[in-house]
C-alpha cells in the first residue's frame, strides 16, 4: 500500500506529491523505495486527490527506484523513510520537475 509525502518546492506555491512504497525490511540499515512524483505548477489549483492519483500512476508505470545505504538502524523506521525521501527530493527536485 502506498504512502504519501508532500514536499515543498523552492519558488513554487504548491508542494510536490510523492507516492512511495518501501520494499526493504524495517531492521535493515539500507532502504529501497519505489517512488512516483506529481508536481502542481503555480498556475494550477492544488488537489491532494489529483496529486495522489497522478503520483500513483507514475509510481506504477514509470517509477523512480530510490536507495539509501548505511542508515542508522537505531533511528525509527518511519523517521528513516521520511528523512531519506525528503533528502532525495531536495537534491533532485529540478530534474524531477522536468521529468516527473
């Protein structure tokens, strides 16, 4: 079952919607996710429902496979997921907007 994060994009009014599924075990020090991205541009009206639909379709049809290694297993699994996916988006947002 997918989960969602809404991530602020510098210079944009609306956040990006990330649909993701984690495919590693909670006790691992590495993390692998399948991610779909939906971007709402400034001229559009933001809709969580539409953002989820588009990001789900992209996760299923043309996903980004995102992996992280050497994560601290003493940090809760949820914090590792959220911190990692935000760090990935923050460092790749410009290319993701051009090719979500």
